């Protein structure tokens, strides 16, 4: 993988195209310049084409499925779950007078919980794949107020993002389905895709770009904040499962400065 990364860096440094210009490289200066070169990758952003369909869906599903371990950790921090686990442990310990049974029971409970969470999360991913990602062309490219982009590197699609009018306010553009292939992260591709969405919003006279993140998407939130998005609303998903899991959604917004 290191060789692959090095090759990608060389492609960019020796003029393989991409989003960076020599000015970008020089602007880092000194030792930082070397660090910047390390994360260089030759990529370009273009509109979605029908032949990208499977890769786009796969990139989305893979990116989202990575969150299962983080979701498990989030669940294990919930006070009601800690209470259930501690009570179960104590009850089994007092009734069996052995450490083995409660330890086995808790391990089993955690394993079942992990599987259950994975199953629920995969259902959520499937649901997304059956919504806007089922017919990407019709959802994002039939109307001039919406669009879907991919980033290509090494002749492959390595990142995706979509944008369409928000259901709440038609003058807000909703950024959706951002995902970058794992081995191409940290190269600035997601930020570049965000900037593509912002430029599109500006060209189409939207007032702002909005998006939703979940409490476990720490990298994504840091990335959006780095681009200039700010949180304007936090809320817990108003369903039984949402409350049980303390599933918090943060809504982000980037205001497009008006020209007059
Ligand atoms: C979130 C995601 C899109 C970021 O893609 P990326 O190409 O690595 O992001 P970029 O290189 O453009 O931006 C890097 C910025 O992201 C943030 N970031 C990325 N990885 C991070 C990490 N592990 N820890 C903290 N911040 C991180 C930082 O702000 C970083 O900026 P910096 O380099 O100046 O510190 C990518 O991790 C991903 O696809 N995740 C899975 C899918 C997902 O969560 N999508 C978002 C749905 S809302």
C-alpha cells in the first residue's frame, strides 16, 4: 500500500493532473512541504455517469458499514445499557456463585448485541440504496438544481457526493452520500468534493448548503468544519430506537454569501 501511495504521489508531483497546483505544494513550505507531498494524489472530479453505478453504491455501502465498531462503542457508553449489563452480571453471580457463568453470559450478550447492531445498520444502508441511490441518474441528474459527482484517481472512481434541494427549504442544497475509498483518504478529496457542491450551490443561486451527520461520524464532522460548515441544530432521533441508542443528528450549514 505504501508503494501505491508513493506511486500516486509521484504521479501528481510529475504532472499527472489532479486538483493540486504547484502553488498548493509551495504554499506549505519547508518541512511541511514534504508532509504535504506525502498526501498528494492525482484525482479529478467529474459528473456521475451510468457506468459508475455499481462503484458508487459500493463506495457508499462500504463507507457506511465501517461505522459498526464505532456504533458499538457508542452503545456501550449508554447508561441504561451499562446498568442492564451490571445488573445481569450481579444477578448471575449471586445466583450461581461462580464467576464463569456471568462472564460467559455477558460475553454472549455483547456478541448478540454486536450482531444485532450490524444487522440494523445494514438495513439502514440497504434502505439508502433503495432510495436516492437506486436510480442516481433520475434522482440527481434529471433536474438542473441537483447533481452527483465522483472523484477519479488511478482510473478508478474513489469518492462520491450528491446534492439536491432540501425537502425542508427549496433554497437550501442538501449535500448527501459523501464517501471516500479508505486508501484515498486524507488527500483532500472530500474537501474538494464539498467545494464542488458549494460552487454548484453558488451557481444555482441556493442560499446555503446543508447536511446531516450522525454522532459517530467524527472524521466527517471535522472535515465539514474544516471546509467552513457550522452546526445549526442537534437533535436525538425521535423514535424509540433513536432514543435508546441516543442517536444524535447534527445538522450542518454553509451559508453562501450573497453577491449584492
Ligand atoms: C469523512 C470522509 C469523507 C473524509 O474523507 P477524506 O478524503 O479523508 O477527507 P479530506 O482528506 O478531504 O479531509 C481531511 C479532513 O477530514 C478530517 N479528518 C479526516 N480523517 C480524520 C481523522 N481520522 N480524525 C480526525 N479528522 C479527520 C480532518 O478535518 C481533515 O482535515 P486536515 O487534514 O486539515 O486535518 C471519509 O473518512 C469517509 O468516506 N468516511 C466514511 C463515510 C462517511 O462518513 N461519510 C460522511 C457522511 S456525513
